[in-house]
């Protein structure tokens, strides 16, 4: 598979009263992804301090194809998507970004 690094930006809303469940499910799944999927180079989850029911998830992958193909077909992602349907409020939005400037 070609390596063409991509940053995946996901925004989603969580149903009222289900933020704790969402965070727990995300944390469990993220640990599995990082342990089992070498094409993933990190995942960060942020909440909106003005609206904690909104989440921003930033993931770093070898390529968009690695994310949309093999990653989404893994058993842990298939299970997570079923669980996420129980706490998501609407549909998550996905964006694929290419880094053009990086300074430390």
C-alpha cells in the first residue's frame, strides 16, 4: 500500500446523557487501534469546552486508503460502529487533510 500521510478529522455530536459512554467506547477502541494497526500513528480526541456534547477526533494515518479500507473493516471497528450508533447524535463528519507545513 502506498504511504501518502493523511490527517483524518472527525467531528460528531453525542446524545445528551451519553458523553461518558462515548468517551469510554472511544478510549477502548483507540487503544485497540493503536496496538493492532501499524498504519495509525496517533489519535487525539477533543471536546468543545462550550458544548461537551461535541467531539473533535484527529487521527494520523499512512494514507486515506489505509483508513477507509483495512481499518474500517477490522472487527474492532465494525463493533465500535455498532456501539457508536447508540450514542451518536446524527452522523459523524469525516475530512481528510494533507499536512503542508509542520514546525515544532
